[in-house]
């Protein structure tokens, strides 16, 4: 899994970088609307909304490993069942 690039601007309208968006996702945002509320990405022309969905898929809950949710907690939960 790749690390987000702080120099890659995803939302040109509001100058929001890939790294900023991933930080918002890791902070709990799980939809383009959540991201928009927290950092304004996706709230201008809308061209970047598909990129936001891809970043949520790559880094959001359930993505696994270091990129997304805590896989250790997920594994522990499945062992407790």
C-alpha cells in the first residue's frame, strides 16, 4: 500500500492534498460528504469526488493493514467470537 503524497493536490478548488484527505479519512471520515465537511475537498466543482471515493476505499475503515482500520483489533475480535 502506498503512502499519501503531501505534494499531490487532489482538490484544486480548495488546494487540499492527498495527505490531508487521508488524514481526515483516518480521523473517521467515511464518505465524500464527511471529507467535505472536515476539509472542504469535493465541495467546489466536484471533479475530485471520485478520487475521494477511491481514497476512502484505500485508506478507510476495512481497508486493512497500516492503511486503513486496525487489523489487529479486527483479528482479535474474530478470535473472540
